[in-house]
């Protein structure tokens, strides 16, 4: 059962994680008004909060909701 608050649009587009500690390229796998699913080039610890630069250039503040290896789910804040 999908418990997401908003439907997500599947995609495979370039994005970027920006935090005080680092800037990381990522792949945006799905996107909704409330969050995004991303994939990193390698498994690593993600910051608790960050900015996500989306395909098209929009930037959203986000919080890490879950992470499994190189995949992560972000909630927009």
C-alpha cells in the first residue's frame, strides 16, 4: 500500500544535492509536490537537511525521510 500524500511522477533526470558539507550529483527517480526519490552515484551518508536542485533548475529545501544504500526518499520542507 502506497502511503504517500501526493502522487509521484516517475523520471530519470539529473539533480543535485547541496548542503553545508557537500555538493553531490544525483538522479531524480520520482517527483511530487511533497517530495522526491533520488539515487546517488554511490552509497554514502546523506545530510539530514539539504537543498535539492531539480531538473529545470528549481531548488527545494528537503529533509531525508529514508535511505537504503544509494537510494533515498526526500520530503520537501
